[in-house]
C-alpha cells in the first residue's frame, strides 16, 4: 500500500505570506494527486486534482506541482479564509490513501 | 454538478445503530464510474475515510480499525441515495459524518456533514 506523508504537521504563516505544503508518496503515484482544504465543521473542499489543476472556483493563489513521489501545494498570499487543514490524497493505486494533513494556522 | 444531501439522527444511544442517508441529485447511485463514500471527522482522529459503494461492490477501509465489522454502506437505486450503518456504537463514534462522491479517484462533491453524538 502507498503511504502518503505530509510535512510539516503545522505551518504558522502570517496573512499575505506564502505557504508551501509538502506531500510525499512511498512510491510513484504519477500525477494522480489531489489536495483538499478542510475547515472545522465544514465539508472538505477539493482544491487541486491531477497534481496541478485547480478545481472549480479555487482562486489562482493556489497552485500545485510535482509528480511521482514529491508534491507541493503553494498558497501564494494567504488570506484569512485559507487557514485550514490541507490533505493530500493519491488515486494512482488501490487503496487510495490520504496524508495525515497539514494545519495552516495564523502566525 | 453533483449535490449530496445528508439526513439522519444527530443523537444515538450507546450499543444502538447509527444510520445516515445521502441523497444524490445530478447523478445516479448506479453510475459505474462514481464511487459513493462515507467519511467522518473527530478531534481525536481527524478525517477518516470509512468506505464506499461502487458499481455494486463495496469497500471498507481496514485502516479504520475501530469500525471494522460494524459498518455497512448500501446503495438504494429506487431512491437514488446511499446509506451508512454503524452497529454497536460507543461514545468513540461521536463525530461529524460526511458523504462524498468520487470520480477518477478524486472526491469532488461532499455532503454538508452530520454531527452524530453517541450518548445515553
């Protein structure tokens, strides 16, 4: 089974700054990688799929990159509504697997 | 655009069965390229993927050991919905439960979430 590892566990960032989140797969997942934003008490929201394609309605400040085993989600200028937990998820091999999440908090 | 509407009780007594339903609009539970999923979220465990029903088959996530052998996910083609049943609940099953649709391995549509509290 593929194991997804996210780092860091918590990222403290000031509004307006850049946030860079990492996700590593234990073996190649090609570009079958998605990112989700999850705020407490709200449904998770798809942010990025196919490693780099923004989902419908996602602002351009969100970007995804990487392929194979190393992936990055970048939020270019953090807004107040971006503070949340972000999960990566691979769908290249069964069973699909999620990372443990990175919490982006206000510094 | 797929829309998912959850329903079910917010309070369940210990040892009883938790039952939730997810009604689908804009898609079909019978569609053979979409997996219909259940998740839950709790402060202690974060977001857990419980399993899915897909084209007549079912998958339950073995990594969520606390629900193993207690969980059932069923499609209801007559009502275009799917359900979650969790037997013999304990306070540890208290969580927000979400349904979600996955196509191509990506969870693009989610229900609104249901807070289920297990308490006498």
